[in-house]
């Protein structure tokens, strides 16, 4: 028994060491990004690199928050990402409820078609999308970029929420219908509260996808006043002969803060949301 316990203890120690190694590996880019934001550009580019914590200057943060241009980038990304989440949740909730609860012709074909949309890369539709949006006057405004981001997030959102609605017993719908509830009240008052983890997972996924979007923002937003944060980061600090890596790391760290806060405060809902609808009991 002592040998078995010893082997279990060694296995557990090795497991923890491996976990710690990968944890440090994944956290190091965030650490280096924060460290670089507190240094000037020559210090960031010095060889060999200095990994010890040190503060050379806070001028990078002063420059970011005192410049209207960078604040406009942040505002544009917040408007687009938040609007995308709200609209995507409204559409995907109703669509997934219908696909989960009702039978109609070509239902399986529709589900397969929705999922097949995810197979196409963004670059494959950029030219046609830009041409269409230009004719519809949807370039250089929030609506065009929001619609583009929704088109990429909606199929997976519908599939995820459908799996959650499948776990809600149909007997609850029937009981509510007997009591006089219509279809919309059944969705809002009965089914919706039971799939809150799934709603949280879809909201976080959609926000991340829209917040990190670069290709749509680059193609559809040409005016400086309408550019989003990923495009602003790429164009503000990367010159033809000189790159301001310290400034780029500062704005990138600021851009990553909403994502870090989402994972910190909604991690529990994220984990439950990604696994809760996987099994139908």
C-alpha cells in the first residue's frame, strides 16, 4: 500500500508540475506585454531582453489616454462588440428555440447549412461582401460591421443554444401551454431562465469574436474616425522604417483587459455553458 501511495504522490506532483509549466507558458505573453507597456521602446528592443520587473516610464499610458484617436478606437470596438452580442443573442435565441421545439420540412438541411457556413474563411467572402456593402452604403458605419460580425458568429450561436434548449423538458412547455402561455411567453418565462449558462457562453464567444475582428474592420472601415481597436493597433505603431513596440504593447494590453475581466468574472458560466448542453438526459 505504501508503494501505491508513493506512486500516486509522485504522479500527482508530476501532474502539478506539468500544469504549472503550461500555466507559465500561457501567462508569459501577458506578462511580457504588461512589462513592455511600462518601458520605452529602446528598452523593449534591447538585447538580451530584460525579463525582470522594472518600470522605465508611464508615458505610454499617458499617450494612449490623452490622445482622442485611441479613445475613438476603443469606443468603436465597444459599440460594435456590444451591439453584435445583443443582436446575435436575440436572433439566435429565437431561432434555436424554433429548431429545438418544432418540426418542419428541411429542418436537418437548414441545420447542416448553418454549420457549413463556419467552413468558409473570412477572406473568401471579403471581396463580394465589400462590393455588396458598398452598393448598400454600409461601409464606414457601425451597422455594416455589426452585420458582418453577426454573420460569422450567428451559426455557431444557434447550434450552441439549440443544444441547451434540447435539455429543457418539453413537459414544461406543455404545462405552460395548458395554463394559457403562448409560444413567446414559454420562450421568455420558461425556457430562457433555464439556459442562462448557455446564454453567457454565447455572449462571451460573440464578444470575443467581434472584439478581436481585424479583417472586417480593415476592409469595411476606411475612415480613421470609424476604425476599430485591432485595426488601430496595427496601423498606429507599425511604420515603414520604425516600429513603436512599446506603444503597441500598451494599447494591446488595454485592449485585452475587457477579455481578461470577462474570463475572471464569468469563468464559471463559461465552463458550464460550454459543457452543460452536451448531454441530453
